[in-house]
C-alpha cells in the first residue's frame, strides 16, 4: 500500500468522523484495510479509491477500526457515585445519553441503577459509530465472562438465561434504545437541554483539540443546566474548555455546566481542589510525589498524584503512563488500559521534544514502545 493511500484514508476519517489516529488505531487501520481489500478482491490502493464513493464499504471499515472495549459497571467507583449521589437527585422524566456505547454494557449498567432507584419514567439512549457494535448491543446477550463483574443479586434481578449466555430482562430493555450516531459530525441525537446525565468514556482521547471543542459544545447543548457529564477515569477537560467544571462526586470526578443550580457543589469542589493550588503544583512535583508513594507501596496515593498530574498536563503522556502502572498494581485493569490508551493518544498529538526533557535520560521512543507493549499484553 502506498503512503498516499494511507494518508487518503486518514484524511477521509478526519473529514467524515473527526477521528484522529494514534499509533494503535493506525495499526488497526492497516490490518483492516488489507483484509477488507482482499475480501473485496481489490488491491489496497483500489480499495481506498472506492471508499470515497461507497458508504457501506466505509462503514464496514469503521466497524473494524473503532475500539470496542467495555464491561458492565466498569470503574466501580463511578457507578457507586452515580447510585449514591446522582441518581437520587434525578427528576422524572429522566433521559441519559451514553455516547460511544460499544456493545451496550454501559447503557444497561446505567439502566439497572435507574430501575433499582424506583424511578418509573426514564430512558437510556446508547449511540455509537459502529453498526456492528450496535447490533450486539440491541441483542442484549452476554457470555458468562462478560457478566462476571456484576454482583450476583443484580444479575439475578436483571438477567435471564439465553442458551449458553445471559439476556437482559425485557422489562429493562424496553427502557434502553440504541442508535447509530457520528459524535464527531452529526447534530445531537436528543432534544436540546434534555439529558440529566451524559456518559462518554474513553472516546474523547481520539479527537483533536478542535474536534473535542465541537463535541463538548454538543454535550453542553444536550445537557440540562444541572446535569452531569461522566468521562473515562483517565480523561480530563482541565485547561481544554470552560464549558464544564470538574466536581468530585463521591470517589469519582464528573463535570457540570457552570450554572446557578450547581453553585453549592461548585463551592464544595473549590475546597476539595482549588484552582490556584492545582496551578501551583507542577508536573515535576506531582510525578515526584507519585513516584515516592509508589516506591513505598502506597499505590492509591501514587495514583491520586499521577491523576492530578493528568488534570494539569492533559496532553503529556508520562503521568498517564505512571497512572497506568499504579492501576495495574492495584489490579484495576480496565482503568490501567484506559490510562495507557490516553498516554498513547497524548504522545501522538504532542511535542515529543518537550516530552523528552521530562524523561530523565530515557528516550521518548522507549516510552512509546513501553506503552505499545503493555497495551498488546492486554489485547
């Protein structure tokens, strides 16, 4: 395949869906192009030429390239915060949007929380770019391995046997809808100011800063003034937008619009993590704190320091990588993978010369290799 053909596909993806390819996605793209071209009986260059005029062919390629990594109640601290602090405050009718819903586990997890709360009038909308992932989500059937993270009582209440797997109970499924949606280009799939809660986890790392601003503007339009936005545990909007303000909700971080209704929470959050203090903490200080705690075996304290570093330097790969190492030690494997993916994305979009100065004698290519190796171990 010629370099020009690959550049053409990357340009097409950027123009149509706003996707910015990091090294991991680029590798998936190369593999998918070769296999899809062979299946179509075309050379790769000819296949690339055909993509421009064949929407179905382009969609099949997207289905192969987009990452579909999810699980039920992924990042338990997030769902504990939702159950304890967010869901009890929601007023009917409730609308939740799970953007980038993958195979549906996140949308169904939120649905279970809403059903258990006693709310009656609610709906969860799951959207994704991958039509193949949406087909799986609509089926609502999962294997024993896919439901192992779910508590026994919850599984008994919301699942039923379906052959060798488990099916979401019909009463729950009728509250959950799935729709194809291009987050990077399409208008919002809900009415303006209709969502009390939006989840978009481990998706924003694949957008450039310009595209990210557009996506966040759409979220702001979709959200009610006192709503909540939940991102991945390794994602941060720090210094990227003033549309949302970060709040600590239980043991998780969420984002809210700077509305008058959110003022009490905003004052509490300033006590927890005042802006001026976060600005004074340099990257080097936080990395040093994290490394000292990790050396002493206190990985929770170390992870907290590295996470603060990602808030201050969201485009620097090193704090994400260090965070991933701590989460691995704490056996938080999903969070570790998210941090590695965020590190890889930051490395691909940032100033490698600047990163080199922070690596204490190591070469930036060694960091890239270490990230790729650890990600490949988790595939």
